[in-house]
C-alpha cells in the first residue's frame, strides 16, 4: 500500500514539474498543486482510518482541480 502511495506522490510531483517547465508558471501555483496531494497521501498512509481516507481523497481532488484550473486558465485564448 505504501508503495502505491509513494508512486502516486512521485507522479503528482512529476506532473507538477513538467507543467511548471512547459508553461512557465509561478512557484505558488506549483506549491498548491503539489502540497495538497502530498498532504492527502500523508494522511492516508499515516492514519489509514476512514476519516483520513476522506480527507486524503479530498486533498487529492483539490490538487487535481488546482492543476485543471491552472491549465484551463493558461490555455484560454485571449478575448
């Protein structure tokens, strides 16, 4: 189980680095994209209770939404 969580964290970090490099994004945006999933994975791996799973999945979703919003904001054509 911990191996899966470590791999998931590494994938989130890799995606954040690639997006940061390709789109030249502010570091604050990257911190939001990486720290929310990292905190979620930490909650799940340390506690493993249903409440920790709920909070961890919520933090993973927040990180995913932040990445989606950032990509959508950067690729929107100017009006």
